[in-house]
C-alpha cells in the first residue's frame, strides 16, 4: 500500500507543537539535576513526531505517549499536548480502538512515571496530578474531534462516489441510445447492400460470367461495414469491453485494397507490442480511412502504407500516386477531419496533402507511452 507523504504543513504543525512544549517546559520550575536536558529532548521529540501523523498515526501515538512518560519521569511537568493531537490523528485515521487502548494504558502508566520523578510525589498526589497532565475531558474531546472529521470525510467521499456513479450511469444510457439509433438507421441499409452484392456475385458465377472486380469490392466492403457496425454497437453496449480493431488488422485492410486493383504495399518497422489501446485503434482508423479515400477519389494505381514504431512515437504514412497535384487545394473532407480530430485528441500531429511528385500523402505521428 502506498504511504502518504509527509507534507510541509505537517512539519509546520509538528515544529509549532514542539516549540510550545519547550516554552512551557522552560517556564516551569523543575528539580535541579542532570536529567533535565533529556526531558527537554523528549519534549521536542514528542512534538516533532507529529509530522508523521498522516503517514503512521499509530506509530506517532506510541512515540508521543512514550515521550510524555519519559519527560514526566525525569521531572519535566508539562501537559500532554502532543499526545492529545496524536489521539485525534489516530481516531481520524480510523484507529479508534488503538487510541482507546493506548489512552487507558497512559492513564495507568502516567502515575507510575510521576512516582519515580524527582518531585517525590506521594501515591495520592501522583494520581491527583495525573488528571492535570492528561485531563480526561481533553482526551475525550480529541477523540471525538477525530471521529467527527473522519465521518465528515467519509460522507464527502460517499457523495463524490455517488456523483461518479450517476455520471457513469448517464453515460451508459447515452451509449445505449446511440447504439439503438445506429442500429435503426444503418443496419438495414448495410444489410441490403451486402445481400444485393452477394446475390449479384452468386448469379454471375452461376451463369459462368466473369465477376467484375468492382462488384467483388462492393461485396467485401459490405461485409466489412457490417462487421464494423456490429463491433461498434457491441463496444457501445459493453462500454468498450470488446476491443475494436487495431494494427493487427491492418494487413487485412491492405489485402482488401488489392482486390480493387490497387497495388498496395505494407511496411512495418519497430515493435508494436504494448501500444496503448487508443493509439492502436486510431492508427487502424487512419489506415482504413486513407485506403478508403484512395479507392474512392484518388484514381491511383499504387499505394504504400508504412508504420514506424519508435520509443516515443508511432508514425503512420500512406502515399499514393493518384490525381493529387502539388498546386491543388488542401483536402478537407469529412474523413480527413475525423482523422485529424482523432490524432489531436491523442496529442499527435497529422499532415495530409498533395505530394511534390504527384499523388497524396497522409502522415500521422502519435505519441506513445509503453504499457508495462
């Protein structure tokens, strides 16, 4: 379990308590003897121990308790301020049983420390003075204050958790609504395209005719669209528990592009293992959208897809030899806008435009942070 660091504010509180204890101790009369410096050292140690009251409240409770017993035993008569603060901190951290047990022990052990001190207390005087050093009312007040703050923090945490659960439930409801809308508006149309293409290919083959490449491409595109739609709907319904396609499926995209007559090549350099899921999905979408645009608009004969994965960035570059010219207007289609939004959302950069030698280039750089 990760321990909470000691903050500057904790050190300031501890130093303030230690200073207060030393001032009170120096102002009080105490028997002369060589043990007085040890008593002052215990006063300071008890106060400074409070710096760790968030990190280790039980250890601080024990340290401050021993400090009180120690400086009272050597004749330094000072109220147990540090111990009261430690009780508050322990109860606030939820260790109220430990605080109660430690306080009972302190109430019983403190008179014994007074009896061995140079003040030469009688038994009755020691027990009477015990009430001044560690007053029961202040002890109870410290515990109640710690418990009150602990309950307030618990209620605040519960309220925050309730807000998060409400927001998550609303997001789930919105995903289901989007899934239903997509299903109602797109599934039927894509199914009709897919069925019609399958039927046309079947009839052509049954007649012994050559099946046009364009028809085969339409059939494959229909199958891919249906598959993508199912995956998208499943992801919306399952809150992304079913991971969508990634770089492992890019070879399928390139192979499918070849069925349309495009001479497409794929080059992968670097280790793609351990990429963040968002980067993996975005890279696949960039290649998919780029190849789709080439097939629809570029009138290209060749296309190359290169994926380079370095230690800091994943670079995807898609080139074609299509109709793009250096002096043509920058592209601003919906597909490119969507790609740019995906890349920017991950903190990356996208460049899309005509090449100097003709054709078009899409290049995306996505920052990566390897998953351990």
